């Protein structure tokens, strides 16, 4: 399980320059203010890279996002429909393999 420690100036808001401990070996310096409950990049992302939350893709970077930057709708493209279609196709393929038929 990931444990996060926040060294913050004000509770509920990560301020530019704050440090976040993500794991024992990963510390991130916050590059811009981030509201409580919002996402912070824990690695650099290029346009087109998947944005992952809790191990599941939730979007696609629409621009370069550097470690420590605020991740939100201004730099993430919604790919919900695309992902649902891919998951449905994968489910049908696996179900067909199990049942021996095309679904």
C-alpha cells in the first residue's frame, strides 16, 4: 500500500515547492499549486501517454506533463468512450475463448 506524507503550508492544498513522499524512495517536488483531492504527476508524461489512477487509465495526456505538475482537465483528454470500447472488445474476446464461440 502506498503511504503519502505531505509537508504543506496550508492543509488541503499542495503549494508550489512543497515536497510529497509517495514511497520510501520517491519524493516529488510540487511544481504548481494543486487543490485537495486533485492529481499530481508522479512521473513525466508525453502527449498521448495514459494518465493512470489506482492502476486504471483515466485519460490521455493532451500535452507534456512533468513530474510534480497538476493533472486535471486542462492537460488530460477524456478517453472514456475509447476505453469502454476497448474493454468491451477484450471482454467479448475472452468470453468467446472460454465458451468456444464468437460473441
